[in-house]
């Protein structure tokens, strides 16, 4: 039964918005119009407050008057938004600079010299490795030739002793 009472009371209420300034009070049925006027007056450095007003549908009396926004809060919010935007812009700029930085460093003469030195070291190491491998192959061929000659001499001596 209490939920019915609450739903009936909300149906009986009319919602509107008021802008209260030191000189006047203006009431709007549309929130966007009230907010637009609030922004205009707050830009003119007036101390104003935006209220949400709930009135009784039956007799038009004010049931609730809730302050939504005032000039000080509005200025703080604008400053905070501006700070966030500046922070985001600076972050974006830093990221762009970081992306551009590696491309700038690749073209430096010092980096090119460093790469050439590494390439020369790799080529020299490769040539040394080829030399060492060729010496191993030559020495193994010499050993094989020596052993095969010794083997051939034994065979020929065996043939000469038989004959």
C-alpha cells in the first residue's frame, strides 16, 4: 500500500526548474532552457543557483526545492574540465613526441656508425670462422692422406714381400 501511495504522490507532483539570482527568480519547465540561462548568467559573474522544484499538482504548493547547481560549483567544474582537457592534450602530445623520437634517432650519424661497426665485427667473425673451418678440413685431409699413404705403403710392402 505504501508503494501505491508513493507512486500516486509522484504522479501528483510537477517538476520544474528555478534560477535564483540576487535580482530575480525565473522558472522553467524545460531543464535544458534553465541550464542555458544558468550558463549565460554564470558567465556574467552573477551569483545564481539552479533549483529543481517539485510542486503539488493539486494545489501548486512547493513540496521540494533541491539546489542542483550554483555558480561556484559551476566554475569549479569548468576549471576541472579544463584541467582534464589540458592534461589529455599534453598526454597526447607526449605520446606523439615519443612516437616521433625513435624515427629521429634512427637517422643520427652516431647510430649509423654504431651499426656499421657491428656489421664489420660480424663480417670479421664470419671470416675467422671460415678460416678455422678450412684449416680443420685441410688438416683432416692431410691426416687422411697420410694414413691412406701409410696404408698404401703397407699394402705395397705386403705385395712386394709376397712376390
